[in-house]
C-alpha cells in the first residue's frame, strides 16, 4: 500500500525513469517485485503497486505466483501484471492486470508494448527467476538496478513523512515491549505484546520483532525472533522491530534490562546512544560513510568503548527495510536520503548495546525521525 504517495508523484518517477532509459538507448524496462512483507522493490516505487501474495515455487502452472511485474516502456503507458490485484482505492495504477499465468501474460504484454525483441532493461533482476528470464530472452536483458536505486535513495517530502509516521508505529511497539519486559516473562510474550501494539497503531505488518535476552542478546542472530526463554533479573535484552506502515518501512532497535540495570549495563546503554547521536549529527550533505565511521570511532574512543565498537553502521530505508545506500566507505550522503544508523557496542558479560536511529539527510541539520528514547 503506497496510498500516501499521490499518483502525480508516481508518474514523475516514471518520467525520470523514461529519461534515464532513453539516455541509455533502451526502449523500456521490466521491474520485478515480491510480496509486501518481502521485497516489493522498484516495481512498487515506479507504479505504487505492492504484490499482495507470497511467492511460490517457480514451476508448472504456478510459475510466477507472488511475483509482480511492471512493464515500463519509454513510449507508452506502464502495465502491471500480478496474480492478485490490490484494492483499487489503495493502488494508483491505471493498467493493473490480474493473471494466473504471469510469465505468458508478461511476454504477451511486452509484445503489445513493442518490446518483444531487442534490448530490455531489467530492474531488481536478482528477484527474477532464471526460468522467467529465459522466457523473456535472458540474452537481451540489460541490468538497470543502479540508476533506479539512485532515484529511490533520494526521498520526496511525502516519502520522508511516510517514514516518520512509520517510526511512530515502531515506537508504539517498543513502548509496549518496555511495559511488558520484566523478570519472569517469556521473550515470546514480550514479542506478542509489541507486535499487537504496532499493528493497533497502524502497521501494515510486523516482519519480525526480535526479542533476544541474556546470553542470546550478545550475538547478532535474527532467528528465531523470540523463544520461550523466561527473563531473569539483570538480563540484557535486545529488541529490534521491523515492518511497514502504508508501504514504508520502520526499523528501530533498542536495548533494555529486565529489572534493575547494573551500573555497567546503564553506562554501556547510554554510551551506545551517544555513539549513535554522534553519527546522526555527522549525517550531512557531502559526508561520506567513512566520515560517519570516523564519528563513531571518535565518540566510542572518548567513552572508553573503542574495542567494543562493531563495523556495521547502518543502511538506507524506504519501501524496503534495506535500501541503497548501504553505507559502504565511499557512499556520499545527499539531501533526501533516509538512513537507519545503528553502530553497536559489545562488552562481554555486560551487553551488546545498540540504539538504532532513523534520520533524514537535509540541506541543514539532520532530521531525526525516530521518537523512541535511547534509555
């Protein structure tokens, strides 16, 4: 669901893609997306349609179930083909075709749009099953991921506000977690409380709400999201909530202590928040990811936690949980980018602390979108 984005903005995205395709000498593109809880990707960005069903094994009559396909010619209107249509009041697509034979109907629509032969751009081709690529003519497909990823990386005002609203939904889930978290309660019960609160606050879905306590809070495992482990007094607890609201993602991590925190736990948690704050403050136009890393190192060193600082800094967020930029050392920040900043401090026997923050890069001060307190 991308109802928060007007049709006019979707059409502007399509026009920017047409210009990029024309400059590359390509007559059109095919964009592929998977279900709303997985990777709707550039197909959703360029059309507003998010596939509503799970993907199935790609074989026989079921080939293509759960995949959405957008055909985007340079000359002509786009076509979206999917197994199941979305609600028309929530999906700004003019030509949305429900299909029980996604592959055959995609090939036919390409011919209809004059794209049956010759080179064809493919967007998010890593989501395209090999058998589907062969049906389209794999030898003529030209990867076109990076140009679209760059378009997606710069969010409009409407997108930034959608992510801000999604962050408030994440806060509702984390608030419920904080209220439920105490010695004697299971990870699973805490997880259920947070998920229910986020859904009640407006989440489309909660992909997972990771509640890892005690010895399991030290690692970076993501699954299982929660177990029947009963929290003990003094357990450090890592909680990560990931999902979407109106088609735009939230990804916020906070750390808690069951019962009374020790001085070492409190100091570590506060230090993690300070390191995150230093990186957020460095999120300004022209800064490189290496500059963000330097800010994290400087603050962690000043606080006495340099050895415990992890390597990972964060990632972009938007329609998908993880989008470009992925904050490689040479990535340069631009106004409109929205990032999840999540440096981590780990001290054996104390905790593995992280305060993940969502921030929009602006022409001036960074715009903090997350509302959940660090402590």
